[in-house]
C-alpha cells in the first residue's frame, strides 16, 4: 500500500510538472520572470518543473495557477484529466 501511494504521488507531481512547464513555455516566460510575477520562489518552480517536488500546498498551487494565467480550478481540471478517472487524491497525507 505504501509503495502504491508513493507511485501515485509521483504520478501527480510528474503530470503537474509537465502541465506547468508547457503553460509557462506557451506564455514565453522563463522561471525567473514567472516566479517573480507569481510571488513564489524560483526553487519552487524549478523543483516542480523537474518533478522533484515532494509536496505542494494549496496556496502554492493557487499562486502557480495565477502565474500561468489560469484559475486554480482550471489547472486542477487539466491535472485531473491527465491523471484519469481512476486516480484518487484521498490517500495523500
């Protein structure tokens, strides 16, 4: 069970990192400028885009969405679509 949870968390971070990077590139922004605009540390963006984030809290998620010129629910919807119907967030700690 613990291994399954670890894999699911990694899938979450992996898919989110792809989405974030894709949107940032479409906006033609680099990590330095988008992190400044969204008032988030560059390391947060870098770790997320490289898929090495261990965790992400709700306020950071919202700031990232805003930096990407999206509503948080739009980013979450896109993430849910990528993860599929079978994916469950309920086991996250």
